[in-house]
C-alpha cells in the first residue's frame, strides 16, 4: 500500500516538476533534466547521462576519492557548521537516540524526528526557525548488509538542515535551500559539479510527506533534501500550515568521498578498527576485499551475499570458498565497529537490551558482537570495544563517557548469553539436521548466532547453509504489532471546551455547573471538578445531582461524565459533588510516584526511565526500565530516599511552560510519563528534587503524603521492573497489617521478633524433609503396584490417584524398565492418564484413547487429559 502511494505521488510530482521541484535553481547551475533508462526516474546533471545516480543503476558504490580537500570524519561537522551558520542556521545539541518525546517511534531514525509531531504539524512554534544538527540515528532494516555494503550502518550521524516557514515567518524554502546545498558541495567540499547528480524523489514519514531532491556522486547517495508540505488525514492529502525544508545527509559518506579508504567504515572508525586488528593480530587481504566491493552495488538490487560471491568468483576467477571465508572475516571487523558504537549510544541514552520493543534490537546487536568475538577467538570483549569508542567518539559527544551503569548492563547481558549458549549446545548435541526455523529459534530463544551454530556442527561433520538475510528474518519475528482494541471515538465537535476546575483547585469537592448535553450515558457540563482518567491516574467518582458518576473521560478538550441511568435537561443547573477524600488519597499516590521514580534514578542509575504507572486510592505501581531484579538493599534505599523527601515537606510547584522553553531548561527527563501533546505543557516540580511534565493532580507539598511503603517488587517482563507501593493512610494501614502478622507469628511460635527468621527456616527444612520422605513412599508404592500388576498379564490397567505429577511415574518406570519388556501399562493419575507400551503390536496412544478425550504422544508413550465418562 505504501509503495503504491509513494510511486503515485512521485509520478504526480515529476509530471508537474516545475511546481514541486526547485527547477529554476537547478537550471541556474547549468544542470539539465534527464530520465534514467534503468529505473525510469528523472534526474538532473551537468552533462548528458543515460542513468541516474542510484548505485543499482550506475552499478557502483563509491570506491574512489571525489573531493580534493582532505577531511577526517569529525572535520566534516566543523566545516558544515561553519558554512550554514553564515546563513543564520543555529546548531542544536544532540538529542537522545531514544525518542521519548515522540510516541510513534522507539528510536530516532532521522533528524526530522526531533521536530515531529508537534512542530512539523504546526502545533508548536519551532525552537529555532533555522537549525542544523549532528544527530545520531539508529536503523535496523538493513542490518544484514553492515560490513558488506560499504555505506550501510545500524547507527550513523545524520547532518541535518531544517528551515521552517509559517504564516507569520518565512525563512528559506526550495530554491534557497538547494542553492545552499549546491554551494556547500562545490565551494566548501570542492566536489566537481560533473560528479553531482540530483534525483527527483519523494519522502513520506509519520503522516507527513513532500517532494525531495536526492544528491548523489559515484553511486553514493550523500543526502536527501525534502520539502515537507503535506500530511495524510483520513486517507486524504492536506496541506500543512508549516512548510519545512528537511535535509538529511550521512556524515560518514561525506568523510568517505574525501578519503582514499575502500569503505566508509575505515574513515569512520579508524582508531577502533586499528585496535581490533592489533588485538586480533589479523592481516586482512585488502586487495581481495576491494575486488569484492566493486560488485557490492548488487546487494541494493536485491541480490544476496551468496549470489554476490558467485558473481565475483565467476568474473574475477577467485575460489568462492576462499572468497567467502575472507569476506566474512573482514566484514565481521566492520560489524563489530558499527554494532558496538550503536550499543554505546543507545544504552547511554537509556535503552536496555531486552525482548521488548526497541530493546530487542539492542539485544541482538550485543549478541551478534559477543558471537563474533567468540568466533574470532578474541582476547578482548565488548567492554573494550565500548571503551575504544568512548575514546574516539567521546571527543565528539562527551556525554557518551558518562554512562555509569553501561558496563554493568553489558556484563549482565554477557552472562545471560553464556547461560543460553550452554543450553543451546545441549540442544545441538542431539540434532542431526538444522533447518532455517531451528536456526531462527536458536538465535531468538538462546541468542546464538548462526555462524557459531555452523562452526559447532562442522566439528560433527554437519554442513549447514545460513540464509543471507538471516537477521532481517529475526527482526520480522518481533515486528508483529499488538492488536489494540480502540475505544470508540465520541464526536464532541458540537461542545465547547470544558472549563477544568480541578486544575484551579485540586481540593474542590462541590461545585455547580450547567448541562450542555449528553452522548449516550455521558453528560457534558460547561465546567467540571471531576478529574478524567489519564496518565495512569484513575478518574474521580461522585454525584451530579442524585446521579452517581462512575467514570470520567476526556475527548479532545471536552470532559464527559458517565452516570447511572439519570437524564438531565439541556441548560439545567446541577449541583455536583466529587468524592474528595478518595481524590486526596489518589493525589498522594501520584505525587509519591514522582518521588519513587526519582529515588530509583538516584539509587540505580541514569538508565532508569518510567515505563508505565497506575494510581488509585488504595495503592500505586511504577514500572521502570531496569536490567535485573532489585536487591533488598536497593529497595530499602529507594524507600528511605522517598520518605526523606516526604519528611522534608518540599513544595510541589505546578505551572505551565512553553514546550520549547521546558525542553531547553529541563531536558528530556521531563517526559518520564511519556509524550505530552500541545504547545503549552504542565510542569510538576518537587522543590530541588524532581521535574516532570504531567497532567495529574498532586499534593501541595510532600509532607501531605505522610508515608510511602513499598509492598512488592517484581520483574513483569524483560527489562521492566514493577514497584508497587502505598502512600498516606494506606501505607500506615499496611505497616500495621505487617506488624499484626509478625505478632501472630511470635505468639504462635512463642519466640521473640529476632528469632522469627531462624524459626521459620527450621520449620521449612523440616517440611522439606517430610515432603521428600512422602515422595519416596509414593515411589515405593507405585513400584510395588506395577510389579504386582505385570505378574497378572501383559496389559495392565491401574489407578494411582495418590499421584499428581508425571515425574514420579517416569522415574519409577525407568528404574524397572528391564522388567517391562513385552508389557503395556495404563496408569490413571489424579488429573491425567499415562500409558507405556513395550509390546510391539500394542499402541500406547490407542490404549489411552479408550479412556481419555485428549491424548498426545506416540505408540511407545502417551499422555491423556479429560477422562471419558
């Protein structure tokens, strides 16, 4: 569907190219318009050409120096910044690669994400109307090509050029923006105009789209300048009020065409690659790899690496086995350099390796690095790789040297990898054939990459073929989105915005309002003190007149109150009452959530982010991103910090700020609770302790909370820990409940409080001993029963209702297996049945089917459920 839309819009833009593309400026450069005989798209060049600049059309990717001026990787940003600042552009700091301000994405994939959705859609004024950026981005769709295609990365630095044009202010658009890029390429980089090709294209992302001009040289797309003018609304094209120039260019590619290096990796990671080769004592066959690279354009035409190897082998007369081994060896060095840099940036910015969301992408980067290091028999580990990047990239992004929990997180992943590897090897010991589904399972379940599987099986004399797009297939397993049942959207367009009294006075319990109308059983008032459900906080309850309010929601700017059965006349004046005591307990839990969250950051590290939360009048829970379960000492420290904040009675200030000002002042930590829409955002600041953007209701100072008591901590899924707690009088009640339990134990066991743990341990050991003896008695009884029954005949039916686990049956059967030859056992346990056949003409499956509706197994052994009546 998307491809059809893209092709349709590109055809539309190219048909009216004078309207959509900066053709006047392109002509002023002396460039003319041509059509590619290979792909059919239109392009502009100084001299006549038959094909456009795409690598698959020119059949090349880089491979020679194009710029007379010698630049290293970091020089590119310096001269880029100097040039664009002359035109009034302002350089922005690097944003985190985890895009917490933009709920549609987990990771930043392009510079424009910094301004989506609010600025591009015109909801919020730009921070600056002209900006340039050096933004680290992550993309995983072509991860299989890293190391093979000399310009493909999992993580890269995108140089951005953004110009915003609103009704109030015009900056630069198509003609000026393309002139600036052309000047940068030809006057600053000194790129020969004859090398440059401008392709007519289009771009679509997050509902926004527009025509674009790609600029290429020698089969390398250097960048793409997009003119964002439109958005899709209900499958219809709508023009945006804010017109945006969005140019993104790979810093790696500019540095590459200014060097003599065979790949962009060599100019991007010179220090790291030198360290890897020195530690491994490797001597790479560069000449062979250079020959391979001449054909690497084929991967962009959909050809896999095996096809590429055969193509090179045939045309160059090189042994394909030798070529494959050397290419894998060299490309693995580039993969290590690329993947480890992406891991460093992502984890430092708050991403955790896990099996959930974007965390899965980081986990497979880590696993792939660990597998490659093992296959290369490296004496260094991922920690050393990350440190080398800190030396090299840390000069450019100093914040990457600060992640205090980085190595601890990686070490936890390394230990998990080793544990899973050991499990995997036990599985492989038993197999004689490995197909693609099993390879995917071994990687997805155990984290073992296919190269290690191939090496292990080779020692057993088993050869396997690894799919060239293996890692893309792994990702596909995790790209199935959950189907969420959406609430039916209610049409509130006929109602004006509701006046929100709960923000004016959070303790307002009684008020009068006018009924504006209803939608089903929802009543709309002109003003309300009822807080609607949102941000993890439950809604208020109470009464409108005599009708009970059991739920409150907000649709757009209108608040709707769900009432039981009552009907109200339009314009009727009603008296309303909020359950204010319940509200106060909820407020305590909400403010306590902010306190607990900050206490977790102080205790566990800067990688902690809120993953979710829930607050009602009884208790609350906070889900945080963390790589392992919390220790008892950590839980106590979090609770101690939280209650110290309560004891200090710190002021809780609530105020509204322009989004841009809030982000500049407080950074992206304000989005702990997720993205907050709108130009103005509501800030909740706990004096000298915590600041968050939040729409919930809070105490006036932390002393009102009285007490915070953590009652449970558990890992709810990989990379996420849930902390459940109580605040206020509910916390006091919880403390008293626990004290009551302790008193009952003291009275029951007649011991002091300090003796409870040792007494409980003694009782537990005695219980384990009795349980073990009980199990042994059951085994002896079953063994006697079986030995007795097999004396009576070859097919034996018996009841063993005293057993409820299959393990005991199998253990007993195995212990007397030599006495069961020629026998058939059918045993009825408490919840299911079991059958064993050592008689050639009798099937265990068929015998058990006589008694049970559901049976699984085979002719030798079977298990049955749901006994027939």
